[in-house]
C-alpha cells in the first residue's frame, strides 16, 4: 500500500481471549492506535475468524468456545466500539459466509457462528442507523486460489457443478463487493448480508 503512495499503519492484536474485560480493553486499544495513526475511520471490515472443521461427535463445549472466542465475540466487540472511532457516515462491513446459510457436514460450529454474525449485522444496522452508520455484510462462497482444484479436486468439482456460473469466486470479486458496499454508491444499503458465491445459493436444493 505504501508503494502505491497510500498511508498504511499496521496494528496487531490477538482478540481470541476469554476474559470479557480484557477483550474490551484490547479492542479499545486497537481502535485507539488506528485512529491515532490515521484519524477517524471511514470503514471497518470485520474479517478475522477461525475456520475449524470438527466432526459432530468431537464438537464438545471447548470446540464451541474456541469458535465463539475466536470469531463472534471479537466481532461483536469491534462492532460495538468502532462507532466511537468512526466518521459520522462510516460503514462497518462484516465478512460472513455462505455456510451461515446452509448446513455442511463437519462445519457446524463455523456455520452457526457465521449465521449469528449475519443476524448481528442486521441488528447492529438497526441500532446504529440513527447515528448515521451503516452495517452491511458479505457472504463469500468458495474463494479460489492457485492449486485449489488440484489440492481439493472432489470439493472443487462439487462446487463448480452446484454454482450457477460453474466456478469458484475470485478474491478480487469479494473485495469489489466490499468496496461497493462501503462506498457512497451503496448509501441506502444496510442491515443485509450479500452472497458472493457465483450463484451457488441460487442452485436447487434437490
């Protein structure tokens, strides 16, 4: 980013903690550092999330806690505290998943936590709308990368057969939707999570 002439500042925190007060402090410290370096924030993208694949028989309380502590609780804390550090017409973008829309074997905790994030996006939009903030979500499908078809031929093939466009999604396509939703062009869009899945969610369920 600096090479393109933009201003960039790196702030790192591990938010996968169980102590509520400690999490709140970490998030406040993170946002304080960001605004000190960059000024009031226009856009906050909530993206980091664990993606553990756990068989149903192994999905004990500890596995559920790991998913909630690593994903949903930090996301809620960021959404709750970010408005105090944002411009009046700022935008919060959450990165959900098409797995929050449909069940998949071995993905129960991840899918349930992403479904909760989709609902949190809608609830936060309703709560923050009166202060001028929008909260929107993006639910990516299978995102392509070099070697994916070779590393996971069965899953890649099943996805391509199920999606309307017959292919995975490019990372740039997800980024483009995030950029659109964060822009003034989407000024009337809030409280929704938009699938970016090459038409996978439009496929018949039978």
